[in-house]
C-alpha cells in the first residue's frame, strides 16, 4: 500500500522549494522562489508564516548565530526572523544579472553551498558556490545549467549534487577540512520517463531521497549501486524538494509548484504548489546550520 501524502499547507506556491527542518525551533523552513517568500511552518500549531523578501529566493538554512541565511536572486543574504530585515552579504555573480541563485544546503562544517540557474537558451553558464562562515564566497563548479539538490554522505567523504539538466545525481570525493571536491562521477541516473531530479536529502541509512519534477513523486535511491528503492506518489506533478522533520525525523516534508501548469493541469492538481507530508518508514539526519 503506497504511503498517502497529506496536504499540510495549501499554499498554491508558484515555485515552492528549499525545505529544511530546524531541530532547535521544531519548524520547517521553505521558500516560494518566484513569490519572494520565506515560509516558516510550525506543525504544532499548523501555522505557516510567510515573510516577504521582495526578490526571488532560492533556498533557506538556519544560522547558528540566529536567524536564517538565504540564497536570493542577487547573492547570499541573512534574514532576521524578529524584524524580517534582509541584509545582502555577498553577490559573487553581480556581473551576471541573467542568473539567479537556486537550491542549496550547508555542509557538516557549516558552509553554505548554493548554485545558480540559467534558462534553456543559455545552458552551462551557471555555477556552484560555497559561502564560508566569514561571508566570503568561492566558485566551486562551473558549466552548470540548473543547480539543485545537494547533500553529503553520512561520513562526509562524499558530496552528492544535482544539476537537473544532466538527469543525474553526481558524486564527488569531499574534503571536509578544505571544502574541496574532486573525482566527479555518476551515482544515479534518473530515467527521463520518471521526471527530472530536483531537490534532495539523505536518510539515516545513507540512501538519497530525490524530488522528481514532472514525476509526481519523491524517490529513494541507493547512491552506491544507483538502484531505485522506492517511490512515494505526491498529488502534484511538479515536486521540487524534500526534507525529514518531526521529533524523530521520521516525517518527510515535500514542496511542490504550480509553475508551468496550464488550467487543465491545475484542475487535475488543485493542490499543486502545496506543502505535503508523508510517513516514509525511514528516518532522516539533522540538517546543518550555517556557521557564520
């Protein structure tokens, strides 16, 4: 019997993304990219707080010193949750106004990795960046088209990364001390019929959970063998990110989008753009906060 997805916020977000659980605050952060909103969902009350940042926002992570760190259209930024004040801290691509920052997460050392995205007409001109705790950014990978999901193996010796245009989850050898990546190879190749790999997270067994844009599901994969282990259907075709949450990290939150759906599709998928929750019969691991 497939796990039933529960709609927890009928947000109708144009482009929901960036789900991440804050184990300290016991809330889920997520973003509506094109709506320029950071959301804070509290499962204890069911309330979903939307904070406007007045620009496209690609991802959100908690910050050890308080508040949040974001990747927005024009670089990296901090957000004060009390005042809702946004402060831009670094824009490594200010010379590339045609690009915007997209998905990203922190590594186990608390560095924020996030990349940019370009349109179909200009593939391969985006990059992956790392923001260090001193708020300086370094370009880590070029030749990217749609920088998306990113996470690290349980022993932090591998980094997994999705450039959606490649239909592949790439694996890199990872040097945690120096934040260096090397030896890129294909860990998972997603068949075109399943959709396009988007956001991603890892569970306590080291298996990868990948949101499939156009595939109406989240999928579990073994990054060592590349085998598909499981799919969980979501009642929205454009599934964009996933994150384990809850007291025991045994619930999977899933963001979706309405972008690119015509009226007929929206009639079939009235809750597209909503935030969903499933019980995946797996446990996640705590997300890392930004160390700066």
